[in-house]
């Protein structure tokens, strides 16, 4: 049984780098960018949920205002 391990590769601005061969400070930057990307995805999903909820409330408000006479 062969246990093949793949070398982790960083692709950045169209260039590929052996992640294991990078200095520790660069590896730390890569990890920081990965965390930042994950946080962005989380917050983008949160914004989508909030936008959907707001739209739902706007529909409900419009329905409830349908029978109320607006002021001039």
C-alpha cells in the first residue's frame, strides 16, 4: 500500500509556491489570510440572512399598510 502525500501549494497572483518551503513568517501570513477569508465568508452569509429578513419584514409592512390610509 502506497501512502502518497501531496505537497501543499500556495497559488498567489498566478504563481505557485511550495508552502512547506516558505519561511515561517510567510506561512503565518498565509494562515492569517485564510482566517480572514473564512471570516469574510461568515459575514457575507450573515449579511445575506439579514437582507432576506429585512426584505421579509418590508413585505409584511407593505401588506399591513395596505388597509391604512396614508396622510397627505
